[in-house]
C-alpha cells in the first residue's frame, strides 16, 4: 500500500489560525506654500531616498524568504505522483475575488491565507487556477475552502467552490467526462484517513465528502498541486500570502 506519509498529511484548517503577518506604514509630505517650496523639495528628496531604502530592504527580505522557501522541500509523494508547490506571486485580482466571494470581513484579512497553482482541469488549453483559502473564517475541523477559478471575458470567475479540502490535491491523469479527476486527502468524522476521488459529473465535481473513497492512492498517476510542507515552512517563518493589500 502506497500512501502519503502521515506526518506530512494534515488538516490545513489547524494551521490557518496560526499564520501571522507584518504590516507597515508610509508617510507623506505635502507642499503647502511657495515660501516653503525649497524646504519641501529637500524633504521630498530625503523622503524619496528613505522610500528607496525601504523598498530595497523589502526586496531583500522578499528575496530571503523566497530563498528559504526554495530550501523547504515538498511533502513526500508516492511513485507515479509528480508535485509542485504553490505559486508565490500575489495576484491582486484573485485576492479581491476571494474577499468578495466569501464576503470576508476586514478583521480576517491578515489571518486568511491563499495558495494557488495554475491548472487546466478541463484540457481546453486555457489557464485556470486551483486555490485553497486557509484561515479561521474559511476553514473548519475537516479542512479548508477551495476554488476552481477560470477566466471569463478577461476576468477571474469562480467555476466551482469546495469545502473540507486538505492538501496536497492530486490532479489525476485520468479524465471523467473530459475533465481530470481530483483526489483529496479526507478525514471524515470517526473515519480513518483516506482519499476522496472527485469525478466530474458533467457540470461540476461532487463535494469532497461525496467522492469515491479509497484507502490509498496506489496506481494513481498524476500531479500533486499545493504540495507544500506547511509545517516545515512555518518552522522557517514562511507564512504565505494573506489578504492584506500590498
């Protein structure tokens, strides 16, 4: 029997509330009269230099975080399953979509994290996104919320939402009704750890709890997305992207 190592498979909902974020502030200098123009100009130069120093420091921090992120390997995956960690580039449109779709209050922006990978679940050659949203507002005892996001007339659009989703999510090479099967780690109430196989039903996937359950993923061929080792990343101070504006 081939399974993901238990120490690497966990409910993402238990980690969501532990995330922390650091925010900063900036100062503005206003020119109020012609008599103080020279003084203000000097202050503006100093302020600009200060901003440049802050940006340089921020770039250094981001680069350091990316280097640390690259040092943290993915979760262990069985033979036949390739994998990739979540993208690290913030998408402002995706952030706004998440906030709007779930109607997330501002008080939860900092504690809500999102992770995504580019996919093509329906094999139409168009880029889509699979997103998991972790935090006290979008996660529960069984897992976190997730979105299958497509592009409609140049704008991001939610094709389907999911609940009780844990990572990594396996995009199987097998297709049902022209769409890739999804395989999600599932811990039902009172049930042993297992996997839920989601087969496309013509217009949508079934819910995770209504998928075909199997005890292992032996013989499955596919690609595991959002295959981050979140425990190790948190130990190294990597907390992912929250919903605060840049």
